[in-house]
């Protein structure tokens, strides 16, 4: 049926078949019945869609994921046939549909009245040929989008909230994040680099003395002392986010809390750096300086860690799911929940809890 090199040849035929299928469905479907009809996108499909909308309570235009992007193949999905509406006679097929076959069927004496009415309805669809319009030469997605944008009814337009049927069948995808979200994520990336960069060498720095023959350190507390202090630091860093969350929610807000605790964090790093210099180690300032630095850095970690993910989520302003048509002609739901989950699971937000969206 399809001739890829001659769109004008196969398109009217596909519309004839779709029209015939719609008329057949109008005669045979009970009220509340459903129908799926394949067609090829073109200038005439908007008229066919209007008849679908007249016959069904819900109508959607779908392009299967498996369909090639250059293909004009699409489907009308009609849900819940109306009980007191038939198909108009405005649209009729553009090429004869087996006139001899229909004539033989109508002359068959064993047909029931219902079957005869169906065949008579098919016979009414025989019309003259026509040359393809200029709009028939549109690219498939341009034609589909043009007919879609000009349609009205129960099929959601781009930017509108999805219908119940669209919520059930269309894939949910994330929207693009604003640049401010990436800036906040970059702050968290720097904090995580600093945290893991200093937490790794802590064991050797605390355990071994400066003049060790194996691995040089700085304090020389032994393995037990080093393990105790590093475990305390990790525990402290996971406890302080509670304090950071309270300060943010009750007093300063997320942005000011991150800014304040980033300064505290850098002060702790400065204390750790100064007290780890050879002159500080020689004068016994390394251990007190380490303990103070651990406490201060832990405070900074808690203030930043507890507010980064919520602040990233607040950069996205969308609150309602909307329908969008992609460049390949497929329709998706832009879901704020999936977008926020994407922000929480961004690679920059290292060590942040997140739940991946269900596909």
C-alpha cells in the first residue's frame, strides 16, 4: 500500500482506509466501545480527526516509539464511543474502494439487514480521484504538528495539563534545569571534593609520627587513636545536617545558610592547614588544631549538605505536569517530580539521597 517515493500516491489511499474503518466502527461499535486506527499524517487528517472527536468522548493522536522518525505513520485512539452520534458525510475517501466487491456484496441475497447496511455505507464512500495538495508534501512531523496545533477538543495542546488518558499512556520525562541549579550543584561538588580530600589522609596523619620510618604522619596517636578520631569526624559530619536544616528553616533560609556555613567550612580548612605545618607540629599544636578543625569543618558540612538538594529543587519553577511535542513528533509529559528527582540525582550532588524515576 505504501510507495515511499510518491507520497501523494499512498497518502489518499491511507485516508480512504482510515475513513472506511471509522465508518465501519460507527456502525458496529456499541456505546462505550474503543477504537484504534492507523493513518499517515497529512493535510486531510485534521478532518478525519474531527470525525473521531464527534464519535468518541476521548481522542488522542499517537506515534509509536518503534516507528521510524521519518515515517508518517501515526494512530488515532478513540475511547468510549458516544451513543447517539454517527459519522458525518463531510469526509469521503479519495479513491474507489473495490466497487465490484461492494456491488457483489449488496446483491448477495443471504445478507442480513445489518450487514447490508454496512456494505451500503461502504458503497457511499466511492468518490472521484484528486491530485495531492501542496500540503501533502510537508515533512511528516511538520504535517502532524500543523494538524495537531489546529485541532481542538479533548487532546491537550502543548503546555496544557494532560488528560486522564494521556497520564496513563504518555511517558514522563524531566524538563531542563535552569543554570542557577547547576551553580548550586557546583558548590556541593566543591564541598564534597574538600571533604573526601581531607578525610582520606586523616588516618596516616593522626596515626604516624612525623619521623616514622614507614609512612610519615603528623601526630603519632597510633592506630586506635587515629581510628577513634576519624570515626568521630564522620559521625559529626552526619549529625550536623540536623542543625543546618533547623537554622535554614527557622532563621536564615537556604541561600544564606549555605553562604554562612561555606565561610565556616573554609575557616576550618584554614585551621587544619596552619596547625599541620612543621612548625605547628614541632610545638604540639597539631592535635588541638586537628580537633578544632574537625568540629568547625563538620559544622560547615552540615550547613551545606542539608540545604543543597532543596535549593536545587527550588530553582525549578514548574508545578504542574504539561504535554509537549518533541521534534520527532512524539508526545511526552513534562513532569516536575521527575525534573526535581533528576536534580537530586545529578552527578554534581555527590552523596545526596535520591530516588530514580520509574520508567
